[in-house]
C-alpha cells in the first residue's frame, strides 16, 4: 500500500493487520507459490533432457530425493512391513510405474516436443483419475462428469497439435508421452487414496521414491544409457529434485491444510501459467492460435470440475461403498 497525506494515520496499520490475519487463516497464496514452482519444471527439465538421456535424468532425480529423505527411511520401512500383500503391491506400482516410468515418459516428452504442452497436459490428471477410481475404487460417475471430460479432451487435442486438422507422427509423439505420464500419475493418485488409511503422506512419499529408485536404475540399464553425468549437470539435477520436487510438494500440502479446495483449485492455475510464461519467454517455445485456445479450454474444464465437486450438492463423482 502507498500512504498519502490524506490517508488516515491508522489506515496502514489496519490494512497490515488484516493482511497478516488473512495469511494466517487462508494459505491460498502458498498453494499458488507451490504451483508456480511446479511450473518451473520445464525451465530445469528441458536443458537436462537435451543434454542427458531421459532415463539418466529420472535416475538422478530419484536418487537425490531419496538421499534427502534418508532420515525418514526407517519409519517408512516399518510402515511397509505393516502393509498387507495387496498394499505392498500398490506401493511398488506407485514407485515403479507411477513415479519412475511416468517421470521417464514425461522427460522424453520434453526431448521430442515443446516445453509447454507436456506440462499443461498434466492438468488432465483429475479427469483420468476419476476413470481410474471408477475401475479401482468403485466410485460412481454421474453424466455431468462426461461433459467436463469431453471438454478437457477437446482442449487437449487442440493444445497437442499446431494444426488440429493435420496430425503428424512428430506432433503425436510428445502428446502421447505426456498423456502416458499423466495416466500413470493419475493411477498413482488413486492408489495413494487406497493406501491413505494405512500410510501417512510422509511414509508414502518416502516409499514412492525409494521403490522407484531401483526401477529407474533398471530403465537406465535396459536403455543402455549411462549413469554418470557431468558436473555441469549437477546443479540442474539438484534444483529439479528440490524446487518442483520436494519443496514445491511440501509447500502445497502445508497450504492445503487451511485452504478450501475450491480456492486451491484456482490457485493451482499458477502451475500452467508459469509453465507457459517460462516456455515462451525463456525457452523460446511458441504455440499456434488453436493451441492457446486448447490451453485455455483444458484449464477451464479441469478447474470447473474441481469447483463443481466442492460447491454443488450433486457431485459428478460419488464415492463407492
């Protein structure tokens, strides 16, 4: 606020106090900061994807995060031993498929496409997660969900191709890789919900990266890629693991504690907005007119679905018994 000579002397104090009160009671701003951190993923991942094989980037990303989480490893190991055989399989699927393999597909999408489309297509995860929950958790879907899903998929089509009426293999590959990653991550969300009664978020986070690490190493071996990286790549790998990884996710969960989900959904728009800003201004990416329309349609459809589920008496998705 800028004070003027005509303003009451106490006005700045009142405004400052109200601002502090809002920060304490509503952390929407913190969710937005976390989402903006996720949006920097392309800034960090794109140069690494150009310099290193995708499998190598993913291996080091998992290794660095596991090293940061070492103090909580014994606790997570004890929690894993308490799990049933089915729950242990779910943990292994989350780590191997929904973490290691999905991140490898996501990184490959940066190697063959622009740095904006893969990030924005990740906003389709809620749409895909609903379908996964329908099959795995017996959650019921109302017809209203189909409208949101169809709109989001139409937007994804427009976003994925510079000319949506002339689809080429070169344009299709990055979209399929990004959608494959989004599908695996959405499956991880559903399996995480299944495990929520047994494992705490911290235990699941540790187990996710710990079980994903050997799978990431196996992908490196199968691809015949090197484990070694140049020292010049080390800062980028550390920042990738820290900023959009651990720090961004931690801030997000802290923010969600006191932020209504409807506002959190809007705050998460900072993620694709930051991704687009970074892609256009820093990474030199360009989108066609129809791609920008698709960008807006995807965000509007997913945000509307999240808002609908929180404010309407008849949600589109019903939790099964």
